């Protein structure tokens, strides 16, 4: 069931207004716009004989299972970085480019993603993700975003760089699902308090309602439809 939950009761209209009037939107990709493409790639390696006989890959799998059991989503950033560095050769990246195309991406978006962004044509839109560049750029093209910052493992630094690129854009929106995305939000809140930006709205995309994150202004499930309806109502 699709749902939306605001951090503060009665703030839904304000959330919709700030989102509609934002002029720069930063969104994570994996498990925010679509089910994680990078996880799909890692799982696909488990079906390959060459990887099942690769001691380094088996070691990474064992490490991944342990780290995820102990630390949950907190472990994903370092694990994905290690996966990309060790196993995504130029040959593998070429395969990604052939698989992840602008035609592939639309079918993988969570419901409501494309309608939402079609309603926000005037904002500069950027994907900030740990995913490989070959994957991210397909999603940029499919959503008509402006560009992506790929293989980003320190999102605070990513946002600092973006803010320097676009000093005149001061009405921010952030979409994410992880602690790394909270780094983006924390940095922008700091800039809001300083008066360096004018407005900020944040949306957490959660696997279930019990995983709503009240550090964000609103949480939604992996169906953007309630947010689409909210923006329609108040924009």
C-alpha cells in the first residue's frame, strides 16, 4: 500500500510547496528511484562460474554477509566501493553500459517516480549515487535529469561541490534512503541555518512504513503516488 508520513503533522502542504518551488533537486538512485541496480549486479555475479571460482569474490561475499548482519545498511557504502574497485573492470563496465540503457531504466523505476519529476521541470536535477557511472547515466537520461555524480562515497563532499557549482540555486530538495543521504541533508541544514540557502525539503524512501525516517521532512514507501497527489493538490 502506498503511503506518506510527515515528520510534523500538518506540514504536508508545506512539504509540497517547498518541493514544487525547489530549483535544485538531489536524489540518490539505489533503493530511492529504483531497486538497487548495484545489488542486482552483485547478485548476478553469483550465477557466474568464473566468479564462483574467484577467491577474491568469495572473500568479498563472506565479508558482505558478515558486515550486513552486524551493521545493516551502514555497511553498504564501503562494500559497494570495494566491489566496484575489485570487480568492475573496463570489460565489465562495458557490459553494464549495454545492459543499463535509457530504455531499460523506465521499467525499473518505483511507481510514481516519472510522474513526479515530470511535474518539476524547472529545477536542476542531479543523481548523487554510489552506483557505477554506466548505470547512473542511463537513469539520468531516462528521467531527463541534468547530470549525475557517480561512485560517490562521501555525499557531504558531493553536496559541497554541487553547491559551489550552482551558487545561485538556493531552494533545495533531497531524496534518499540511507545514512549517506542523511549526510547530504545534514550539510544542507547547516547551510540553511547559516542563511546560505533559502529553503530545504527532504523525502526519505523507505522499504516499509515502520522504517520511516523522521530526520527527513517526510517518508514515503517505494511508491511515489501519494507524493505526486500531494504536489498536484498544493502546487
